[in-house]
């Protein structure tokens, strides 16, 4: 099987064998041109010769149509995931017309009906979702630390582009430190507040910035980099059985 994750920043793919082991994987910045990037990958995908391609996309109908057009040339069956708020593995009170596919799949990949869970995705946006015994209660969406920094750069005169690091939540004494520490605190503070309100929810983090952020969270965090892939596998596995 070939699995595709079309995110706002990167395109990721995984090739898995019959027992679900990853045999090839890559992640590439798509610079808002995912269909073009896919075009460049079609030779490789043809060589992989998967029997099916399962797709998570948060790119919207227009880009998804272009992606479909590109994939049609491969003569390999493919299918986009559609969020289902009434799915047997997890019910959701969230509008399934709106809930991002990546968010939903990350939850589907983590969900355990015996647990209370807080799933935090740290990609282009940071998402925080609460799940109570396989019932999604809703969540929060924040701009990532990088998006927050860009908005300060573009919306102010005196804060100019700099390449500081997000490594502390203590008060800063320079513009660069104040910006980076303030932004990191906005997300870490929110996570700590949410975890304080929901003390018996297990904290699970995934995505590119999970390691940077989790260091400052004041409760144990489970880092998982396989949630979306696991969600994709569960989704299509379930579909094939029903
Ligand atoms: N200057 C930057 N601007 C934006 N993102 C950056 C920058 N530098 C690094 N990044 C990384 O790009 C990542 C976004 O892609 P990543 O693959 O990590 O997460 P993701 O959840 O897959 O994102 P998405 O699915 O939205 O593409 C951010 O998590 C961040 O670590
Ligand atoms: C929040 C993001 C950007 C995270 O990648 C994505 O899941 C998305 O575009 N979601 C749609 C909005 C929503 O989830 O309510
Ligand atoms: K948008």
C-alpha cells in the first residue's frame, strides 16, 4: 500500500508491505504546488507498484482535483479519506464538514476506547483535541510557532526577520528572545492549561514541532510520529471489513 499525507507545508508518503511495515518513506516541502511535486514522484510510485493509494489531504477541493488528475495516470486505485463524525472507532461532536482530515486521522490513529486522551498535532497549525473513551469532545487550533513568528515579522515595523530558536519560555531581554519565548509560551501555556483542566487525559503529541514543544510541558507526554499513518491504516482496514 502507498499512503499519502498532503499537508499545508509538506507532502509525505509511506510505502508499506503486506504486514504493514514501512519499506519506503519521504517528506517533501511542496511550496503550494503539491500536484506538480506528485508529478515528479509518479515514476517512483510506478516502480513501487502498490495495489492501492490511500490519501489524507487538507488542501481543499481544487488542489485535490489536480492531485486526482495526476494520480489517475498511474492506473493504481486511489481514494481520499472522508471525515466521518459517526465512525465506529470514534464519534465526534465536531462538524465533519469542517474537521481537518489530518486531525481526524491522528485521532483515529491514537484512539483507545478505554482511555481519556488529548491529541496534539504540531504541524503548520497546532491542534489540540480531547477524546473521552472514543468520543471526540472538540478542540483548539493555533498557528504554529513559525506562522506566529511570520505574522509578527509582517505585522510590525520594529520586529524584523531573525532566525532565533524556540528553546525557552522564560522572559526575554532582547527582541529576538522575547519573540521566540513569547510564541513558545503561547502554545506551551495553552497545553499546560488544557492539561490542568483535564488532569486525567493522557497527553499525546505528534508532528514536526512536537519535540520542541513537549520539553516545556509540565506533565508526561507520549511522543508518536506514526499517528496519521496509523489512522490511515485503521480507516481503510475498517472500510474493507465492513
Ligand atoms: N520557517 C518555517 N516556517 C514554517 N514551518 C517551518 C519552518 N521551519 C521549519 N518548519 C517546520 O515545518 C513543519 C510543518 O510540517 P511538518 O511536516 O512538521 O508538520 P505537518 O503536521 O506534516 O505539517 P503539515 O501537515 O501542515 O504540512 C513545522 O512543524 C515546522 O517544524
Ligand atoms: C488545522 C489544520 C490546518 C491542521 O493541519 C487542518 O486540519 C485543517 O485545515 N483543518 C480544517 C479546520 C478544522 O479542523 O476545523
Ligand atoms: K486556509
